[in-house]
């Protein structure tokens, strides 16, 4: 199992994250990240200044998306990461 740090995100016009960048090497669609988290193939996190793990959440309509665990800062929120 790989444990990878998400460094960047790409958003669509409505502001939803569509892709994540891992250490500038990978450019993965959110659906692929969700699938690897759910299959326990990979884990993901953000780090600013401390680690916050990424997990899969789901809207009431059933759409899956990525979210970080709660910590003491909003700086490492996926929405606040720089663009890809």
C-alpha cells in the first residue's frame, strides 16, 4: 500500500475538485483516488503544517468526494491547495 501526499488539485468551473496531484508526479482523477482508497490500495494525506488524512465522503445524492480529517487548521484543506 502506498501512502501519498496530495500537493495540488484541479477544479472544474463550479469549484469541485476533479483531479489531485501527488508530489508533482501523478495527476489522478478524483474517481480513481476514491477507488484506490475504498479498495485499500493507497492512502492519501495533505501536510501543512501537520498531517491530515484524506478519506472518502458522500453527498446525500450519492456523489463521492475527498475530504480531510479534522485538525487545528484549515490551511491543509483540499480546497486550499495550489492548482495543478
